[in-house]
C-alpha cells in the first residue's frame, strides 16, 4: 500500500526546499527533485506540475497560518498584552513551521517578486504590522511595529556564521521584537 497523498505532498515540499537551499531555485529541476525522492517525474507531476506549484503550495500553507493569526489578532482587545501575544504567536509560527520557507524567500528575493504569492505574503505581513500599530498611530510606533516583525525574520539570517540554534535565534529576535512593541507610545489600535 502506498503513502497517503498528503504525506507524499509534504515529502515533495521538504525535498524541494532542501534542493532549493543547496542549489538555488533557478538551478534546481523537477528531475532532480524526483531523483532525490526516488520517484519518476510522472509521479512528481501527479502532485505538482512545476517548481512554482511547489513553492505556491508551501506559501499557501504559510499564508493560511498568517490568516489565522491575523483573524485572532483582530478579535482581541487592542492592548499591549494583545500586541505582545501577537508577536509571540508570530515568532512561534515562524520558527516552528516556516524557517526553511523564510530562508527560501530571503535567498530568492527575485523569484519571490516574480511570484504572485510574494505579493500575498507582503500583504499579510502588512496586515500583521497594522494590528500592532495602525496607520493613525505615530510613525515611530508604526516603524517599531514593522521592526518587531521584520526583526524576527532577520534573526533567522543574521547569525548564519554563528554556532547557534534556531531556538537561540528565536529568543534573540523575540527579545528585540518585544522591546520594540513595549516601547511604542500607544496601546490602542
């Protein structure tokens, strides 16, 4: 009996991300992905027709998690505690579900600009930032909110040549993000 379809899809996504990290998105072929999986190209095509389909599927999953987080944030009272919890939840999501994907986006910025999913991700991040400080907030608060979110992302890459874990990166990024959020002047959206 074969693997359930979802398991195969997840294996393809994981292997594709590995190869994209090793060789780059543009230099990785579907044939190489199939070979690493020990399947035929036809078997791979059953799940994904193109490399873009693989990336879109990965980002669709990430976008759904961001949508859930944004919906949660919109349903909460506009307090400092809510903003801090939003940042904590974003960090947890980023570092448990998406570090390889964020590394892909960072290392393939040109590709991300060309894919529609890149614009979708940008819109979700903007919505998240606006939950932390809306457009009526002082510009300094808006910038601190953006820095909090982007700081968590940057912490994934800043210490690449350090011998530290993703958890140490997460803790460092979260500490800085919390400082940014806590130093904002307003607590209401």
